[in-house]
């Protein structure tokens, strides 16, 4: 294994762990903020719930299709990389 490969894999693991930890912190903060019983927190909870219900997947169909296509291209490039290296 080359030194660059080790560096790349280590950096990938560190970035993934950091991203997951930050995501967990944000989710925990949102859950904490939306679990209160004051009138302000109830209004915010109702607003967030209404916005989540109003979101329709049809509106984001083209973006979701684009993401799926880009993921397929990435998977093809990773698969083809096995034969080049």
C-alpha cells in the first residue's frame, strides 16, 4: 500500500466520522428544541411539521433523478478504476 493511499483512506475515515458526529449534534439540538412545552416551542414544532407535510417528492423528482444518475456514474467510475490500476 502506498503512503498516499494510506493518507487518502485515513482522511476519508476522519471526514466521515466528523460528518456523522456533526450531523448527530444537529439532530440532537433540533430534537431538544422541538421537544419543549412552551407556546413558542409548540408553534415552531407545528410549523416544522406543516413544512414537512407540505414537501412533495414530485417537486424534487428531477433533482433526485440527477442525484441517482450522478451516483450511477460515480459507481461506474469506481468499478472501472479497478481495471485501470
